[in-house]
């Protein structure tokens, strides 16, 4: 969930530690999510290459 940022600078100052913590947690979570997506993309790419190789072997067996 996107962190809340108050409109008032006074509120920003008053809750600076909480707001900073919320933003840092959000950024860390987004980075973890992107790393997960990257890992899954790499895994799926390898799998797709293996399936393509299997299909080529299948087609060659039919000839």
C-alpha cells in the first residue's frame, strides 16, 4: 500500500519518523517484488527454452 503523506508540512515534521519508516518499508517491499518478478521471468525463460527444445525433438522424431 502506498504510504500516506500529509499535506501539512507541520504534520510531516511531527510524524517524520513514522512517515520515513512507512516510505522506507514501501521502497524495500517494491524492490523485493521487482527481484521476485525478475527471478520468475528468468525461470520462465529457461523453462520455455526447454519446452521449445522438447518440441523440436518431438518434431524430429516424427520425420
